[in-house]
């Protein structure tokens, strides 16, 4: 029995190292989104629940519920861009970008959905339909269907879309174009939400 333990330990460590070596190698850099209109440091806001807005992370299609960047060619074919990977799934990154942009451009108090003890005020949610590269037209494309609940006033919906030309189907070219398209959609949403 005592001779068997070292053999079992050796077998377990070999199995573990084999599992770890089969994973795909990450690209040298990861992609993220950065707000073109961040909230300045030392910003204070006070107000009523009527002035607050809670931004819920959008839902996303399976195609973009991944760290990889989809490339569409035509209406029915999807591949993924080589050596391109997000730090987090696009829906999470885009939700944060929306919050930052709305807070900086409208002056409203923006609450995180986890701040459940507060009155959420107006609620913004939606679905991220497209967040990737149109390989046929070489354009970064972001399509977001927003839904705004204003309590007793009812619910409004609106589709937002932005397209930004891309020089090449590479991570270095696609990352800034997707960031620009996402910021354009976020700015449009902020204008729609209003102050």
C-alpha cells in the first residue's frame, strides 16, 4: 500500500499536467472597452430616485457570449478572429461602458443592479445582438436593442447600431474599431435616456 501511494501521486500529477497543457494559448494581449467620456474623478451626485437609473447588463446571443470575436461572412456563416480575445464577455464590458457613458454625459445617478437596497429608478436593459466584425464589408458592428422602464410611465424600446470601417481583419485593427462603435452606441443610448 505504501508503494502504491507514490505511484498514484505521480499518475495524478501527470494527468493534471496533461490537462493543463492541452488548453489553447492566449494571445499576447487581450481586448477591452474604454469609455471615450469617462466620469471625472471626485464627481459627486445627489438626487431623488426619479433621477436615478439602473443599468442592467444586456443579454447576448450565443455567438457573442464568448471571449472570442465573431466574424460574419454572409447571413449564415460565423468564424472567430484569430488571436483576438476579450478580457471579459462583451455583454459585461458593454454594460459597464453604458453605465460610464450615461453617468458622464447625462449627469444622472447611475446605480449598479447589485445595489438592491436603493430604489432603482429608471431601469435600462436590453440585448446585445451583434458585437463583432462583418467580414464581407470589413466593418466593426455593434447592434443593441435597448428597453427602458420608466415605472408608471411605461416601457420604451429602441434599436441602436454603429458600424466602423476596419483596415484589416486583425485583432490590432478590430479592437479600436469595436471600441469606437461601442462608444458610439453608448453615446446614442445616453442621449435617448436623457437627463
